[in-house]
C-alpha cells in the first residue's frame, strides 16, 4: 500500500512521529504537503480536511490516507501502522500497552508545546513571554522529572529487558521516545544536561535508535526536517534557565 501523509511541510511537529514509523517499516508513502506538482502541497492538505465526502473528517493534521481509510490523531495512526508493520506486539494486551504509552507521550508533548504557548496557540510567543517563563519554570522543575521518570521506570520494569519500552522488539513508541528525547535536548539543552544521569536507560534507548539502518538512512536524507522555532520543540534560552551557581 502506498500511504499519503498529510502534515505541515516546514516543521517536524506531530507528523514526525508518523514519519519515523513509516520509515522504519520501509513503507512507501508520499508526504503530500511537501510534494510539488498538481494536487500536492499545502492546498491538498487543506482540501483533505474540508472534503465533504468524508464522513469521518480529521480535526487537524497529521492524518494518513491508507486506501479508503482516513486516519487522524498521531497515536491513532501509529496504532494502525504498528499492527500492520510489526511495530507493536501481536497480542491485544501488548498493543494496548504500547498505545497507552504513546498517549502518555502525547500528554507530555502537549505540555512541551505549552512552555512557549501557555496562553493561546493563536498568539505569538512574544505576546505571552511572562506567562511562558512562569510555565516553563514549573515544567522544568516538576513535569519533566515526572514524565521522564515514569518512562525510565517502564524501561526498568520491562520483563523482556531494558532495551525497549515494550517487549523484546522495537516498537513505534521507542521511535516516538527517540523523537521526544531529541526534541528535549534541542529545546532544553541545559536542563537535559543536568538530568542526564537520572535517566540512563532513556538516554541509551535514544542513542540506539539512529543505529537502525532505515532510521539512519532517513536521518541523513532531506526527508528529515530539522527542529526549528516554529514547531513543538523550540529553543528559547530564557525558558531553559541555567541552574544558578551557589556563591
């Protein structure tokens, strides 16, 4: 099957979690909004959301066309791809556990986004800087350790070993965890340097993913979009406060 992925063309964002799964699966796909030519580009993305013939319209990108199916919501897309391409356990309990972890990552990603847009997504960052500083301080102190500590424990308690979050084989949530850890190092380099020793299993997992041959080829290709200050993970030095040195 040749998939069609619909997401914004200039940011990694939530679409990147889907791209990583498609690349690891070796699936054939078209990144529609990044393609040039008739029927492609951002206009095609917008038409897809406004298509009155679709009884199940997506609320927002990313969404994936798979034959006659139109699947939206990142975790939902990955649930589908995981079952089709061996990126999730075969048993129901394993699939649900993988999906549960992906949904928890989605919660964390939302909080990452809110560090630079705590008041409203339609406002510029410059319009909410004081609120962003306050939110980011609480995020660094409380929320990051809460989420990363949870996933570190999941790795530690995996009865099949600490190389993967689920079972003994690579799953889509491992790929998503790599994207989150990489994004956190981009957005909060000082914070992540301070926390590095707390989460050795997460760091090791994140470092192993680029060694996957298909992921390595993808990361070296122009298909991989760099992090930038238009996406979810943004680097604003004032939000990544250095730890104050003791006098």
